[in-house]
């Protein structure tokens, strides 16, 4: 997957959508499109997410 790709991932048993901002060796920095209140407070709406749990959305 490339930066600016739209992805879906699961965190705490809930599905979230986001856009990849940066790629690392085993993870992505994702700007979450629909962040939970906790994500906003703790992570400012951006999270490091394992590549294993990210699924690319259809364009």
C-alpha cells in the first residue's frame, strides 16, 4: 500500500477508516477519518497501525 491510500482497520473490536500518511517497516501512520473520543484525546486522531490489520479500501 502507498501513502494516501484509504484503509480500514480494527481497534478495540471496532472498525475505523483512515488514510495512510507514512509507511514504516511493519506499520503505517494513519489519519483516522472517524476517530473515537479516546483516539482524539490520546492520539490526536492519528495512530500507528500494524500492516497486518490494515485492509485497503476499494477506490
